[in-house]
C-alpha cells in the first residue's frame, strides 16, 4: 500500500520550528526513533491545581521546550462575540496529489457550539460521554479547575477511567458528525457533542487518551484549537494529533504518513497548548492508568464584563455560573424569595453540584462524579415528595400502536404549600432533559407545589439535550401532564390546606344562601327597608356576576380551551407539512418545465438547421 500523502501547511501558518542544533529536538528524536519512558518525570511538568508562580509560568527555552510569541488567547474572550470577525486572506491546507475536499471553515466550530445556550448544558454532554463509558469499565469522572502553566489562566479538567480511545477512535472523536454509538441505551448518538461542548466552554481543548486492546496498547494526544485556527488564518479545521505505541512499556511514536509530519504535529501542539515540551505531554498520562481519557479545556470564555463565565472562587467544592447567581442584597430580599432561591429547582441554574445531583434518574452503583475533589451525592426527587402516587400513560407511537407504558410519579414537595415550586422533571434514557417543566398557566394557583418525575424515551431531545423536539407526541404528552396536575390537585390539594375550586365555590354559595337576614324596622310600622332587602340579596347576585373571579373559574372551559389549542397546533403542523410538500412539487414542476423548454429549444434549433440544409440541397 503506498504511503499517505503528507499535508503541507504553508509557512504563513506560523508553525514554530524547533532549533535544529538542540540535542533534544523533537524532529531529531523521531528520526532517531528514540524511545521515551512513560513514567519519566520532569520538573514543573505536572498540571497545577494552584496558581503557578511567575517563575513556574515563564516559558524557558531549554530541554526542548517550545516558546511561542504567537501563543495567547483571542482578543475577544466573550463566547457570543467570538464568531463575529471578518474573514481576511486565508491559508489553505494543500494536500499533494489528492482531490479537493469539502472544507469546514473554523468559524463553523463557533457557530456549531452556539446550540448550547447554557454552559452547564455543555458540561452535561461531557459527563454523558463518561457515563456512556460505564459499559467499558468506567468507575468515575473527575471535573476540576486546574491552571495553565503558560499564562496562569484557569482551565477545566474532565478525566475518566473508561475504555479510552485508540488512534482511529481519537480521529473519529475529533472529526465532525461521526458517531460509533449504535446502542439505543447510550445518551450520546450524533457524534457532535464533544465539539459543541468543548468549544462552548473554551476556545481550545487538548485530549489525552490511552487504550488497551488485545496485543496492543496506545496513547494519543489531539488538539482542537480555535485560537490556532484563527491566528493562522486557516480556511479548514486542522487538528494536530500524535500517537504512541506503549505495548512494551515505552512510548514509541506511531508514524502514519511521515516522520516530518509527526514532528510538525508535535510542534504545533506544543506551541498552542499549555505544555512546553514532549516530556510535559508524556507526564499527563501518569494518572490515567492503563485506559482512560483526560480532557483539558483552556482559554475559557468570559462574559460581556470580561469575567470568566465559570466561577471557581465562591465555593471550593463547586463550579458556579457567575451570571446566574443572584447578587442582590439579602437583607432587603423577602424571606419567601430567599427560600425559593435556596430550593433545588433554583440552585440547579447556577450550581454544577446541584445540577449534576439530579442529572441522572437512576443512581449509579459503581460510578461516581467527582467535582473538585468531592463526590457528588445523587439526589432522588421522587424520594423527597409527599403524598406521592404513580400515574401511567400509554402514548401511541408510530402508525402501528406499540405497547409503551410510561410511569409518572407525582406528589407535593415537602415545602408545600409554603413554596410555589412545581413542574415535571422529564428524563430521556436516564438523562435529565427538562427540569421542573411547568405545564400549568402562569398566575394560576392550582398545581403549586406539585412536582412529577418521568422518563420519556418515546420523544426525541434537541441536540443540546436541554429540551424536546416539538412533535405531535410531545404536544400530546404536554396535554396529558396538564390533566395529571388537574386530577392530582383536585384529589389531594386538601392535604396541604387547599380546597378544590368547585367545592370552595359551592361552600361559599351555601354560606351566603343560608346566612340569616337581619331586618330593621323603619319609621313606618311593619315595613322592611328596601335598602336592607337589597343588602341581603347582593352577596348572591355579586357571586353570580363574578365579584369573586377565583371562585367562579370554570376549570372545564379552561381544559377545553387547552384541548382546542392543541388541536389547532396539530392542524397547523399538518398545514406546514402540506405547504412544504406543495413547494417541493412546485419546484419539481418548474424543473420539468425548464427541461421541456430546453428540449423545445433544441428541437427548434435542430429543425432550423435541417430546413437550411434542405434549402441548400435544392439550390
């Protein structure tokens, strides 16, 4: 088999060249096929969990370390503004002797990551990848803050002891839209979550992975750097990777195309990553073990005020979202508001520890999420409910009805009726998609304190796994959940001090109709004051006229309106589908008409030529 053609990156890409006279030059090491001991140590090479000192962070030019004047974060560190830049002259990656391929511009990395509106949604996808590795022996995933030794900036660490990735799997992980997860039990399915999640949290990510297979053990390093692609003006997504064979307990470079190409990838990684030497890269595998993956996201995004989105300082055992935390004066805040903000339904907005505690429906038996050195204690929403019951729902999936039964556990929160927290926590394949989804109308006291939990595997989540696709099945589920809340409230609201709406209205009517009428005698003998007569009748008339709107609320009419709205929505969806089909038909007819016109023109031209030839032959 002929060797693969080498990718040539032009000089304008600013790839750092190591000094060829250096004895530890990386390219020379590859050409000499020297071997590196996996357990070899080097001063200052470990990832630092505390801010490095000035001497530690300074990049020295010795022992093969790479110092780059180009290294540094982007000028605009706000995620939502990082994609707003003009595309100037670009540098093309030339592949000799190869066909032109469809390019993916680096700007796509940013636009693709905007599917995550919420930073915790991106973190959850990376946790999903670790949870999916439980079938490959994973027992933990670590999430922590570390420091970039080059510039003292914070970085985000994810590490698991799953099966890891061999060189081929690493390339599939770094490529766009590839997924090897064919099981319907895995959370990730599209092969896009790693890219969208890491690029949502920071501009750059470096991945270390080690895998053990029968007869071979490998370790790989890959760098996906938005900063590198932007600074070098690339018009295609270039991901430098290097691989090693460690079957003999030595790190032997695996050369796929050429030694120069391998060396070029190494130099690019050292220039644009937090590490300055090959020894530093090797040391990152020391705590991975025989198999596992370590992900380091650096150049983390900031908010519009120039402060990091992720807050590592307020709680040493948590990671918080800075913009979601209420910074108001607690002494001036109402007690009820403070109680609401202390509830789990509010804390999951800004606390990763709170959010990850309910992220998975079923508790793990041999797996832990370790957040900043402390395991996350999984919390069961169902176990915290009072007066709970189980309601079954059988959705009709597909044209042929399938036997699907969904159990919904519903009850009051233990703080009811003191707190107005309500809503359904809807999971998909054990993963929380919509927390505390409020299906009742705003401003309606009915259903306050009612919380439910269900696993809806029959509907599909959106790509960011923070909502569901608005399909017909989803609309029907929403209608059924509204009915569950109404039925549960009518049957159980008296247990927390409320009365059903109908009962309360009838009791008030009865109270007014049975109230004794006190009559005063006017100046004329034996006559009752007309004013008093009206006074005794007005309460009943006022009730019927609607002077007590809460009492006269007709729940049946509201349910009917909701059902009609759902029917209208379904009809709108049908009309939209018909409209799309009609547009497609119009396009097909227009194409046929255009083809017919072309054929007619060709025939006319052909006939005209034949006519002229006949005239010439007659002459």
